[in-house]
C-alpha cells in the first residue's frame, strides 16, 4: 500500500484528529496510527522517537483509490509535542508513513492557589513529572522513563495538596497560598517529594515538601544502605524560596526564616541540611531540638 501521514488537526488541550491518505493498491488493507510524546519529555537522553500509543485498526478495502483516514485521540497532555505516523498493511507488506509532529493547545492559566487545598506548579529547566495528572499517565510514564502514573508537567497547572513531584531531572516553581492573602513562591529541584500544606491560618501558609523514598521501582530508596553509617547520598532536594517553605527528610526538616537557598540531603547516616544563602531553622526529629543555620553552615541529623 501507499500511506502518507498528513498534519493532525488539534481540537483542544487534550484532543486531536490524526489524518492520513492511504491507497490499498488493489489489496485489502488495514490502517492505524501510532503516536507518542516527543523525546524532550524523556529522562534517557535519547532522541529516538517512541510511539507508545496506537489507534484502533481501520479497514480501507482493497481498491486502488486514495482514502482519507482519520482517528480522534484523547487523554493527551496540554501544551505538549507529540509525534504521529500512519501505518498501513496488507498481504504485500507494511508501510509506515512519515513522522509528523503536533502540539496540543495550552490550557488557561491557573487561578490563585487555595490554602491547604491547591497549589500552582510551573515547569522550569529540564523536565519535571507529577503523579496522576491525566488519563495518559501510563503511556506518558513509559515514554519518559519515570514511575508509573507520573507524567511530564508541560505547563503551569493548579494541583491538589498531596501531589507527588519527580524533580530529579529538572526544576519546578511552586506558588502556594499565604494565609488569607498573598502567596509564597519558590523553585525546587533534585528529588522526589510530596507537597503538603495545612489549611490553618496560624501556619501562615507554610508549604512542606517531604522527600519520598521508594516511590516506584528504581526510585531513590534506603535499600542502598546496607547497614553501618555510610555517607552515601540517596537523594537531595534543593530550594530557592522567598516564602514559607520547609524541606523535610526522614530525620529533620529545614524551614525558611528569610529568603533562602538551601538543600536537604537524605544520606544513609542521616539528613544533612546545607544553607547556601539566607537562613533556615533545622528541626532534629530524634533530639527534639531546633538549630538556626546561616549561609555556608550545615547540620546532620543522625538516626
């Protein structure tokens, strides 16, 4: 058969119509489309095109005329680049049409974050993943190489408190509500974490980013610690923020006091807090004490 992929018609933030022209050349021919996210959303560093999804098979008969074939796909990520090709097959063999790309529409900008309920996230450098963003989660995760249920954050989104973020391969800007008015904002990278925030106004919108271990197969885990007190790093979360944020590990938390650049490193021998600029309060969970750290200082909370 002859098969030509034509430009897709993007119909929304999550939908598109795939289009092709197919000539069976006198043999009964079946047609389907293959599509998948662009490699910019992958963590492998490979530029190879991966088609993780396919449409249902359609029959175009066995004449010698050109047929326009379409298929509507849904569950796509907004503001994302996809690859698509048509595939036609009959008793004479299989033909793959040329690869084309299309970009889904951008969604509306998120509204104000809601104290204790919803926060705003926007992608920064690299690629960041969030868990359970759309029905395309399984295939998107397969394409990206991260955990099942995680999909790339392709635009600014408002997501519920409790969302898990994989920022090992990029940075994410988080804006959260600050009490009854105002917002807190910061940029975070380097680890997998869960976002939480109390709805109590006396907390003044403190947003907690808690490191998540063993989030999926192959994710950072204490399983690498084979006894002893090794200084081996499991994962490190870095933040630059001007509002009330706390980075929490297994043995300590580090909350901003002033605009700060700081990190917590989960190690086999404890949770290490390091301050690059500003100041943070470190709470040692086991020793029940709090210590203030300034620029260039660090503190290791041991198990």
